[in-house]
C-alpha cells in the first residue's frame, strides 16, 4: 500500500504537472491565433516584474512593439493573461473613439457598492462610470477653472516667495514643485490650505507622498486588482493604502460636516460635488438589463437612477487629490529640465510670457490662454515624458478588426503611449525637444498624441492639468533662468519602481533671479 508521503508526493507532482500544462496552453494563445508576439515565460508572461529590471513596465512593452514594427497589433502576456497591444493609429482611433461602445471599460473589478470610499472614476465600469462621469464633468468647465485659478495664483506667489527665501543658486526643484502641486490640489479639491510650501514636513505632504509610493504590498495589490480580479474581490482588496485613505477621508468628512453646519461655501471640488449631490439623481437609459448600456441590439429600455452618496464624494475627492500632483509635478520638472537643456527655447517661451504680461497687471486665465508657444512646450514635454505610459481598455462587446481578426469580449487591450510618442515615423528625431511639432497648423493624427488618452474616457481633468502646468512654468520663467547643474547625472533614465513616469536621477538646476 502507498504510504502517506508517496501519496502526497504524487499529488504534488500531478498538481504541478497540471499547472505547468495549463500555463503552457495559455502561452500558446497568440501562436494559435497567428498574432505576432514575443515568447512568454512560463507563469510570468512577458512582464518580468520591473523591480527585477532597470526598465519601467511601459518601456518593456515599447521594446516588444519595436520588435514587430510592421504589425498593427501584437500579442503579449501579463502573467498568464493574454493582452493585445495596438500600435496602428487608425485602429487606436476606432477603439478609443469611433467604436468606443465595444471598449468602454478598463477591466478593473472593484466592489464600489461595499467600498464607496474607493469610488474612483478611473476604475469604474459600464453604467456606473457613465453616470458618475456625467455627474462630475461640470467640475471642469471653463467657468469652474477660472474660479480655481485664483487658488492656483496664491500657491504660485508662495512658490516664488519660498524660492526667494531659500536664496540658492543650486537647487533641486522637485520638492518645491511637489509642495506647489499638493497645495494647489489641497485648495482646489478640499478647500484647505495644506501649507506644504510653508512647511514641507507636515502630515498632509507626508501622506500625499505615500499615495503613489510603490512598496511590495502595493505591487501585490495592483497585480491582484489588474490580473487576478476575482481574488482581489474575494479578499476585498483596496487600491489605496489604509492609513493614507483614513487620513484623507477624515479631512474630507470634516470638511463636509463643517460646510453643512455653517453653510460655508468655497469654489472647490468638494463644494461642487455637494451641489451636484443636492441636484438629485442622474437617470441613465439602458437597453439590456444584463449587459447594461452595451446591449444595443436589445429592444427594451430600462432606467437606472444614480445618486451620489457622501462616501462617494469622499472617494472622488481623494481620487482627484491622488491623481492631482504626481502627474503634474513630474511634467513640470521634465519641462524645466528641457528648458534648461535648450536655452533658446527657454528664452523664446520667456519672451512670449513677458509680452503677454505687458498688457496686464497680474496673470489672468485669459493671459495664460494666449501663451501658445508655452503650451506647445508643455505638449512636447508630455510627448517625451507621458506620465501614464500605457492606456488600458477591455473589450466589452465582441469586435472585428479591419483585417478580420476577432477580438473577443473580455480581451484586455493596451495602447503603448510611450512607444507611439517616440516612433520616428510619427515624430522624426524623437529624442529632440521640438515644441514646433505642435504648431497650430501641424497635421498630427488624432491618436498620435495621447498623454491624456482620448475619446469618452479621456482624462476628465485635462484642462485643469494644462492650466496648472502652464501657470507654474510661466510664473517660474518670469522670475528665474534655469540651467543644468553638472552634478545632474545624465542621460536621465526613468524610475522603474514608480507607477507613473518620473526621473530616476535627481535633477539639479542652477537658477538665476531675473531682476
Ligand atoms: C499631466 C497631468 C495628467 C495626465 C498626463 C493625465 C493622464 C490621464 C490618462 C492617460 C488617463 C486615462 C485616459 C484614457 O484611458 O483614455 C486619465 C484619466 C483620468 N484622470 Fe488624468 N491625467 C493628469 C492629471 C489629472 C488630474 C490633475 C486629475 C484630477 C484632478 C485627473 C483625473 C483623472 C480621472 C478621474 C481619470 C479617469 C477618467 C475616466 O475614466 O472617465 N488627472 N488621466
């Protein structure tokens, strides 16, 4: 009779053999469909955790795309999940814009019903996303941006005051820019004076910095949420760190309570969301109760009512906060770096700013709008250093590509922004910083420049982000000249441990005050 040890050994061997066979079968997915792909590793797919390499996840994906320059789409494996990478601009346009109804979601599976504090437009799907997007879009109209501009200006004045107080010629701008961005979003999202420019060591700044800090547990959480979604749901995994969420939720709760009790009003996201909440529910007409609004072939309509709760307001305010500084801070930092490397471009941008400022006492929303060359410089920065390196979609309704290839419902799609933005066929000499690429009369494909995505799921805060970046750069260029200090280690590389694009090296500037 077989003893217990032999039994356990045979069971283990059988299980391992079965797992290896399953992984091997999965790894043949693209081969069986005739889609060009790089050979995956067993269980790990193509994405060897960026921690083990010196490249970011996006750079690894771009390398794969470069291997097949003539293919409009490429197969890849995220662990054992097949992903389809799209590189052809016309197909991208169809997916993001024209045939959006087949690709409405990003494929996260977050349980918002039981975790309203995790409410995050980026992660939402289907009818829930549509209702919330509809509710939140009015937060970013021109009128609202003009109102927020005043808060930005106060922070800009403080930024220059702090730089003057530091009175240094050799400076790392990163922490100053972070404090500026944290104070702006603190003011615009919650209506509070976060005070980080005045006191960079305060708790608000400490917690804000932690949001995007990738530790091992955060990486595991992200892998579970993106690749093993049923497990994430089963264990009620949250994308946010517990202490960070608790800290900011308390602030927002207190703000809501205070405003209700005192009827105090302020032009910020919290206030605007309270107003939207008091306007009542959004009614969404959907055709198929099983597949919500994607079931276009169904003939019966159903109505779904969506109302925003206090917990959701907190969740959205927290989302705005978390997305509202790392993206902006690094774009401003990379822009200053490029200005410091390209002194003629820096001077041209400064002259434009000074000319626009001649006819006005202080900088206004309108003056900033007239600074078109500065805007081109920001766009060129976002081309070279897109904060998000890929766009994500999931196929929500079966779809056929122009060549007859069928994308099945549930298929995950990635659009490698980081590859498109340095493709020499789209942008000749991609390494050069050349704001002229974005001249108003240049004819770029609608999906060649995607730092904010495109289509109905484009970044909801794009105009807010552009406004803040332009304002901060204009304020700095008016007051200082920037050059690279030779202690900066070049060429710059990207930090493989960061979720968003950021430099691995400390960028040190020599700054000179303009009298
Ligand atoms: C330079 C700054 C920023 C960049 C480059 C950026 C980029 C992006 C990108 C690439 C997406 C996905 C778009 C798509 O899938 O098509 C996105 C979505 C989003 N962004 Fe931004 N973003 C920036 C700043 C901000 C700020 C400041 C906020 C909030 C105040 C914000 C809030 C959001 C939200 C809520 C979404 C989800 C939209 C939806 O799914 O409907 N972003 N952003």
